[in-house]
C-alpha cells in the first residue's frame, strides 16, 4: 500500500512538472521575436520537449495552454500587488492600489502580455479568453466604484472609463520616450481621479 502511494505521488510530481514545462514553453514562445503567429499546440509541444498529445491531455487546447499561462502570470505578477487593495477600507485608496497593481502586472512580463493580446486578434478562442480576463478586471473596478460613485451619477460610464484607463493597451501606449512605470501609474491615477470628480458633479 505504501509503495502504491509512493508511485502515485511520484506520478503526480511528474505530471505537475510536465505541466510547468509546457506553461514555461508557452511563455518562451510568446517572448520570442517570431511572436504570436508561431504559437500553436505543435510549437508549444516542441518547445517543451513533449508529445503533442501530452499538451492536449494536460490542457485540451491552445486556449487551455494560454489560460494556464495567464493564471501563472497573474499569480506571479498581479495577485501579490492586488491583495492589499482587497483589504483596504478606504475605497479611494483601494482604487489607487488597484491601478498600481495592474500597471505592475502589465510591466511584469510586458512583451509576453502584448503578444498574447495580439494573438487574440487572430484567434477567436484566445480573444474570448482575453475578454474574460478583462471582464474580471472590470468586476474588481465595479466593486470599488460602487463605494465611490452613486448609480445615479453615471456609475457605468465611470466603470467603462476606468476599465479603459487600467487596460494593458493604455499602459503600453503611455510608456513612450522613456516614461517609467511609476510615471505611467501617476498619469492613470490622475485621470482616474478626474473621472471620479466628473462622475460626482
């Protein structure tokens, strides 16, 4: 019985290690200069050194691989910054923390995130996955803004505006002429504060 438990444990370790290799391979492919067009289940399998069917067994599809990669990127680059915002009692300060969390996330693996989002323009399944992730960000903003903006004061417009301001595309566009993440964060915070003032008028 102990031997069987040991073998099952070793098998689980092997499965998890293979999964990590596949996710790492997906990230490496998106970080490569060849960009999204070369991103397929076959290329991920070759990069990871596993059989094509192993990728399908673990993730079911290319979208499944990307979902796992997005989870990995978020767990490392977003959640450590986002958690403090969830416990912040002051909603205005919480919004500042959320903005900083997302700019830190967008910066954490900027090339990979840019290319993953570019891939969404070419692949409907990937586009749906990216859209779902963006809607999760909208949900975070809604919960905060409901504490700041009365529904009668254009809550939905404010959510839409801040959803745009906290997007990867806005952050990426702001990083011009050597502008730092901190400077981009200040700009987004300033624009968000102005939007809140407008909503309150």
